């Protein structure tokens, strides 16, 4: 049965995928080993000039793209065409996006090192140049020059690779901006590699870029760029999230979520609560996970604590220590019994529906009363390289109707976490999480009752979702039609 389901899954891909050996089949590895492996120990020497020949744009294209972005006009670079000389074909022209606020003080240091190696025109500080601006003006500049007959601009656009220096949220931001190219039929979409500067770095781990960046190694920057030149391209599912809630509430949304006039919720599902007379909707895209419940509440509190006291955040290790300590203060380990203890579980406010692969019908899934957090994961890495879904045996997969999980299979793995002690044992991989389902789509119906708020997060970006006592709030997750392209750093 499992074999036939895998066959069915392979047929739903809208874009061709490379063989499974070339896509990322992720094994959950320990954070320490993974961190070192990602950036490589000193070995083969990489000559700087050889690397530059592979990744640097011709000077006139650098200036053309810079002016197009600066003046927000793709045609602003045309004046530099006269400076063009006969140029050899580039192997992997590259741009790097740097979140200078990531990695404690190291983000700015890394930005300087990259600009020294590649020049300012190919290294973008995300606080100055947004990835949407690069897509709208920088890439459009190369496309415009190519349309005018510039073969070098054409090859640069077609062979371009992108590196992102930041955490999972930063990588997702860039991937989401690049996905606009599919919608606008501006192909090919450049593949993306990662320099891990965040706290968890689960996307980075999943594609063999490691769990942290070794700033003490001067050659680490060159090695990362070299691997981005030579690494194979893999596919990654991306997931669309839509939230519909009663009109009138004001939410401080993460930058990865935007309000929308059109609410594309599936209308085929019967609701149990009351439908609000008027709704407001917001949407976004995630690549790693979505969660609701206690883990998101801890993440939300930590996020605001870090913003209020930025001196606490000096790097990934400090962040993890503070995060662990903060989680102990939020009631996950010991909840004050302020009312009915049964109100602690998500089953009191939540109805979960899934749609299985190649199936048009929604199916309601029971939520165990002990579950205080529900997580839907796309990757095998969650919470700094842990694998809460576990490496499941074939017999168990067949018994539950599951299939082996991959990052490009069109499925989310949905599991539950109970109290903090259960979550702790899951995160050190002594036990697996509470398996709930595998699904090609997920829908949550939430009614507040005694709860005034629910906490949610996606790819490390949390928010507080207000709830109505009678009217339902809906969350719907569906796979995007096009996959993101990732560079494997192995």
C-alpha cells in the first residue's frame, strides 16, 4: 500500500524533480555534528581569484543592476551597455542577501567580508534592499538588456545563483520573493543556498549548509560560495497559509504575512461554529513549519523579550539558553489551575480537518485532549535540527497509512506536543511526538470560548491571534503549485 501511495505522490508534482538521490532526503542529525559538517573543515584550498572568475558579474552589468535598483527602474541600466566588452561566459554569477541583524554582531562582519570579496553591487543588506526590489528591478534589468540583444546579460540571468545569509525567516522571505517569478512567467528561477546566521537554522540543516556559521574560519566564506557554485539543485515544497477571522481585530503580523482583500478558503467544508458576518484575511507562505499552541506562545514571548532587550541576543547559543529559560516561565511545564484544567488542551477550541493526497474530500481528525501544541512540518528538521516526527519503521508507516517523508512530496507531517516534559523528551529524540496525520492540505476551525487568544507561528515568526467566543476563525494550509529551488551544500 505504501508503495502505491508513493507512486501517486510522484504524479502530483507540477514541475519535474531530479532523482531522489539528487533531491534532499534529510536525515535528522545532531546539532553539533551538523553545525560543523555544514561549512566544512579546512581541506581543499580555494583560490580567491578562481572563485571571483566564477561568480563576479562583468563590471557594466554590476553598475547597470545597481542603478536599476537605486532608481527603481529596470531601464536605468541601459546607459551602461556601451561599456560592455567581450566577456567569457560565467559559470555561476551570484548575489548574496545578508540580514545584518542576524548572528548577533556577526551579520555586519560577514557583510563586510562578502563585499570585500564580491563588491557592494552583488551583496545586498536586506535592511536597505528588499528581495522584492531585487526581483522587480535588478533581475528585470538583466532581462531588459537580454531582450536588447546582450548575450552576456542573458547568460548572467539564466545562470544566476543566490545565497542568503540569515535565519530561516530571512531565507523564507527571499524564497517568497523569488516565487513571484513563477507568477510572472519570468523563468528560470535562481536556486538558493544558505549561510546560517539564525538560531534554529532548520532550512540550512535540511540542505546540508549546517546549523551555524564558523566565523573564526577566514576561509569559511569562500568555501560556502564555492559550494554554492558547484552544489546540485534540489526541490522544496512551499505552503500557502490563509487566515480568516472576524472583522475588526487588529493584529501585529510578522513581515511574512500580508492582509488580502480576497479570501481563498475552500467553501466545501461544513463549519461547526458561527460564520462572522464580515471577515478580514491575511496570507503568506512558509517552507518549514506552522504551529498553534504552547510552543508558539513561548516563541511569541521570547520574540518580544528579545526586541525589548536586544542586548540579551548576542548569537545563536545565547538565544537558545534564553529561550529554554523563558519557556519554563510560560506555564508549559507547570500550568496554574486558574479554571477547569480541561481548558488547557487545544481540543477545547480547535477542529482539525485534513485532505489526503489525490482526494477532494475533507476528513475531520480527532485532537487528543492532552495536546497543547499542534505542529505541521514540511522538513525533517525542527527546533534546531531535531526530528520530532521520528524515523518511522515501514511496519508502522503501513499500519498508520503514512509514507516516508520527504521535503518535496506534497505532504505535511502533523504531530502534537503535550506538556513541556513531553516536548523536552521529544526534542532530545528519546521519544517521537504524538503522530496525528499526513496531509496534502490542513484546515483548522477555532472558536475561542473561554480563550481570548491563540498563539501561532510559521518558520519562527510568531503572532498572537485574537479569538471570538462565538464566531469561528479559520486557518487553511495548501501546497503552492510551484516548488522552490535550493542548492544542496553537501
